[in-house]
């Protein structure tokens, strides 16, 4: 469980993370692009989680990210259930609570801002 995010449950705040890579997940309408951020920190620079996956939304797309770029964004901490909820016993994994960042907005690529400034 992400204990540092639990402390901020339902709070909207500013976070930063290091862009690692793009990925793909199966969505309702087919494959969807995702992105991985490493070492996600709060506004005080404290690491709240070692990694998070996000949907590759328009905000992230417009940031023109390259590996190693620092991304700043606002998001709300939300609780969710993780684990397998199907009927196959061979795939069973315990359902547990965890925390994520939802509704990312005001996405900025801080490395691009440094180059421009």
C-alpha cells in the first residue's frame, strides 16, 4: 500500500514525477496508451510513491515527454481496490486497498520550461 498517499486521501495537490516510458493496456475500446512516472513527489519534495501508471491523456501528450523529463501536475488522491476479481482460481490474488492519483491537470514538462527560460 502507498502509505504516504493514504495520508492525502481525497486531497487535490501538486505532484512531480520522472517520466520513465510509455506502455499499453487493454481498454474497453481496444489498446490504450499509458505512461509510467517514477519517484512521484509531493509539493514539498517528499516521495509519496516509487511509481505510478497514468492514462496517456491530452495533458501528458501536450507535454512532449522524453525519458528522464520531470513532469509537474495537479491530481486528487483516490482509494481503489486492487487484485483479481474474476472466477479463475489459478489467477487468484487477494483484493486489497491502495491509493492512486486521479484526474491529472495542469501538466507541465519542467525540463522544457528550463530550456525555454
